[in-house]
């Protein structure tokens, strides 16, 4: 079971007051172009997160943002790309729990601690889904099949070191199911295998499967949150289905070590302002993203706490010693 880290969610009054700040409150950014690196494939969670966010960050910060997809190594390649970059605010990495888990599992040359967290933006609910034609009507149905048919259940997750992969392995352990957990480089690749029936279920974020939901190609079986999510009030949590599994996924940004103070200040000013932008707010609320603002200090603490929780979970699974 994964622990949840306490967070302070910006209230409406705070967001509105930040939105009312004068335009000159945003520090002038030292670069005209900034590269945003992700380990996700195009169309997957972090890629979508970045591409939507920069639509609002660009005008706010006066910067041209470019998204770069660096695949391979469960995210290690993308982390290395940023860790070796200049510490001047011109390059950042889209953080998720994946970069912590990859570090703990594979000990890459550049791990999560080679980067410095700068802001945390969202918590992203994780859902379990399957193709519409699937016989499963709930998460419990899929788990029961895997329990009764050892080795025949096939569950899809993101990269080998991802939070989703660990969540499904934990689900196996908690329930006594023995499904094969199949990792993918990104959510887009996994969706294909869900739709063609290669996989029984997949786990991921709502924004990854929004198109498939809208076109009725997939259906939701459960959500891995403490309580039901507002956009899908009839979707039961795993806990309501007798499975005590809660997963918290954060989304933020990290850069090379020793970023200048003016760069940090620019990000800590810009991020709350775009979270208060009505157009962006309409988008992220529609995607069930929970807005969270943490600056550099609190983001560092979040990363440290999450790494400790993840280490404990991996040890309980017998993955690491």
C-alpha cells in the first residue's frame, strides 16, 4: 500500500488573489526558449501534461517552450538528458513517481537525486480500465479472474519502474492474484494492447484515455483514490471494491542542480498564476487533475518523502533489499 504525502491545495481565494497580481510581478525570464523533457511517448501522460501547460506558461513567462520526448531506460535517458544540461533554467524534466522508482530499481548513472525539484503542479488520479467489449464490469471481476486462472490474466502498466507497474504488482500481492504485469514505454502503446485484447486491464491517468472514453472504446473499472472523483461519481474506488489500494501520482518539474535564484523565483511566481487562469482551470478540472502548488522547498520535501515510501513498498514486494 502506498502512503499519501500531506499537501496544501491552493484554495479558490488564493488562486483568485494570485490571478489579480500585476503583470510586472512575473520576473523576466533569462531565456527566450526552454526545453521541457519527458520520458513519455507522444500522447502519454507527461507529454500531454507538458503540452497543455505550456500553452499558458508561454504567454505568462514570455518564453517559447519546446517539448522533447526522450524514450528508453524507464525514464533514465530523459533524466540524464536534463541532469547533464546547463543549470541556467533552459531545460527541465517533467517529474512523476517514475523517475524515483527507476532510480531505486535500476541504479542509473543519473537518478532522481541528480535533479533538483522546482515546482509540483498536480496530483493525478490513477484509474483501472479495459476495452468496452471486455466481460469485466469492475476491478473485482478482473482480479477474481486472475486469481482463478493463475498466469492467464494480463495487466498493462507503464515503464518497468513506474508507479503504475508497482501498483499492479502490489495488487497481485494484496489479492493473491497471479496476473502477468506487462510494462510499456508509455500509455499510448498500452492503450493499443487494451483495445486489441492483448491485455485484460490497464492502469493510467484519465487524460491518457480521454479520447477512447469519449468514443466509447474503453470503460472504467475503478479508481485508485481515497474517495470517488468528481467527474465520474459513479466510479467506485478500489477500496469500495474490497481492495485497500490507494495510489498518489504527482506531476511537477525538476531541473539540473544549482539553478539560479531568479529562475526559481520566476517559476514559483508563474505556476500559481496559470493555475488561476480560467481557461487552464477548465481544462485541468475536466481531466480530474488536482491542482497543488509547491515551490522548490516543499517539492524537495515531497520527493524525499515519496522516495522513502517507495523504498518501503519495493522492499515489501521483495523487489529490492
